[in-house]
């Protein structure tokens, strides 16, 4: 069973070279901001419920039934709250054809996109930057890939997963919608445990049920984005 504790966390080593101030990130990323808030407390409650159950590994694949459900914001907030429990956390974006994370992080200078590491253009660890004063490291997509390019990254993603699990206590992955073409066979095989994000009173019920069925046994829980405590 995976649990969150105050034990000594893993070290990320050279990944701490580039830091981004917490004030640069979008205001919706309450989990990455230093000040307390009701939103941060709500995400903490969500994590408590998720981590009470037996998880196959210390990794969360966040997905949705459709675009616009707030998966990226939710992933970033969960990563931030996890880090404040004394854990080293990697937040990585796997939305290669429709990236959003770099924009939410304020488009920091001198930061390479995660895709450059996967494509072998630079060492993987050189794609990461750290939120100043926090133990969250971020790998965000810098440029949009075509669907063909994204589909060819299965091997590189497998290597990334192995590396990330060794380097960090927790890995939070922002994924494309489970019903979209971007959700490739790789996700079907590897997205476990998965968290399904939805918008309260907005997500189509039929689409949500379809997404839940597709995730099957990999589904560890659902989260209403407009009301994280729900």
C-alpha cells in the first residue's frame, strides 16, 4: 500500500538547477502557492482519501472524459499539496498535442520542453525546473507535437517512468482525455492508478461513464474539479 509520510524523501539531485518563483504561476494553482487557502485544504482532503486505498505505485495519472475539465490545474495542485507533506514530487505533462502546463507556469525563461528530452535532443533531467521554496519539479511540454510524433514516444515514455519512479517519492502525470485520440495504447497499458477529473454539473454523464468503463480496474477515483472536496 502506498502512503504519504514524513520519512526522508528521495533526492532529485541536479534537477534543482532552474527555479521558478511561486508568484509566477497562475493563481488557480493554489497548491503551488505558499499562502494557505480553502482550496489547498480541499486538495489535501482529496489526497488523503486517494492515498488511504492500496495503490500499485506512487504515481497518479490524471485524465478526464473530455477536454476542458481542468485536468492540468488539478494535477498541479495535487502535486503541490503532496510536496508540502515532505515528499519529493515530479509533475509531468503528457499532453503533447495540446500542452497547457508551461503557460500556467508563467512560461519561465531558459526552460527546455519535456518533449526535447523524450526525443533525445537533451538529457531528460535537463527538462525539469523546480518551484522555488517547494519540492515540486516540473516537466512541461514546450512545443506542440503532431499526433504521429506523440504516438512514437512509447519507448521513451517507458524509460521516463522507470527513471521518475526511482528519482521521486511521487509522480503526478497530466494526461489527455481518456476518450480522445491522444489517449494511445500506451496509456491503456500504463495509466495505473488513474484519477478521472470532471467538472461539477458540467461533464456529460454518458461520456463520464464511458471514460470510467475504459479505465476499468486502473481507475482509483474521481475528482470534481470545481469542488475538490467532493
